[in-house]
């Protein structure tokens, strides 16, 4: 399959997945689009919100729509790293140590309530999310591709939660929040779930090869030099802003580039424009930066700071499409 054929499939694939998701999920079009952006870009997603607003339901619905091999890990305080990565155990039959795969050995992982586990257990995901492999007792095991993680977390002020370290947050390319539904949306939820669970009827509209092709299409999306400089200018601005103590890392800059390419593909274009970057940055950057005490005392959010930086940074014009 050539690149042009791949490009022509990506927008329709996104629409098919989105349509199937909305057969279960009421509303949340922005969150759904952000997750599709991450899925096609090869980035991992963190869904942060209070319990009961549909974080887990949304993640499981996305998994069902994509046809990926699904695994759910319920994070608890007593969960150990070996439960996730796997461990080497003694086999009486073979009279040798053998590797017992952990829960991470799936294509689509739902890390449910990730911040209920300790930082030691959370760190067991770092290699898998960054390099697509796990290392146990000095031996590295590759994960099946495509590999995709959606993690949910409760607000840190909730009982029984642990703060996600900055290194863990930096590996989540996209962060979304769902919020409460409107009255009309909540009424529709009651109607859909009154007699049956619509998730039971969710069908896979694609498969692993389709996702891999979509990711290749994203990587092939043209990035003009002016767009590259725009992305790096935005990243640089986060490192010198008076309200930010820790700015965007180079890994975050790469994630912003890839997310912008994915937005372009969802729009049916094979080249990135500044508006694609502006859409992606709202989901890629705010959770990665650390505000200083002055910003916190003034009640300024990281999203507001990123929005201001995006507004103040000059946008390129006459961007080349090839």
C-alpha cells in the first residue's frame, strides 16, 4: 500500500471509529477527537476527572471499536511492578527459569485509576510507553504493535491517590478531561442504558493493520519548515514564561509535532497548517508544564498559560503543502 492510498483512508477511518464511539458515548466530541488524534499519532492518553463521568467506559469503547487486543489493569496500592511487566519464574517441568508475561503484553492497555498505585508501580509503564518493550531480569521483550495506553486518574485531592511523577506525565502525549454532562446529555445517557448496555453491541470497525497504516500516514504528513519553527517557538516560549517553572521537554515537542500531523490527517490533509498545531497544543502541553508559585497564588491554570503563549506566538503564513 503506497502513501497516497494510506492518506486517503485516514479521514474515513477516523469518522468510522468516531461514529461507533458515539453509539455508546453521549457528547464529548472534543475528548473523542483528542483520543483519535493520539491513537493515530502513536501517543498515549491520560484521562483525568472525577469518578463516574465515563472515563473507563470511553476507553473500553475505543478499544472495542479498534479491534485491538485489549487488556485492563486495575491499579491499586498493593499492585506490584511484576504484575504489569511480567516476571521470571521457575518451571518444574522444564527445570529452568521461564518468563511469565505480565498484563502489559496487549496492544491496547487500559490503566484504570493509575494514580491509586505507588510511584514504584507506576514507573513499570515507563519503558513500555516510551520504547514499546519491557525488560525483566536483564532481558528485553518487545510489545506487539500497535501499542496504545489509555490511563485514567482521579483528582489528586481524592483519598488513596498518589501524584504521578513528572517523568510519567511526560510520556502521556495527550491529556483530556470529560467534565459533567449537560442535562440533555445525561437524559440521553439514561435512555441509552435504560434496558441494555450499548457497549455490548459495539463492533470493531477496523483492525491492528488499519491503525498501523494510519500511523504511517501520520508520519508521512508533510511538515513545512515554517511549521517546524512555529512548534519549536511554542516549546521555547514555555521555557522562559514568567509563570512556568518547568517548560516543555524535547520529547513533548516531538509529541506536539506528531499530534499536529494527526490533526491534519483527521482533516483529510497531507500537510500541517498552524491551526492543526493550535488544536493539538491544548491537549499535548498543559499537563507537561509545571507552574510556579506565583501562578498558583493567582489561580492561573496551565491551560490558560498555554493558550496565552499560543496567542502571542507569531503564526507562519504561506505554508507549503508539499
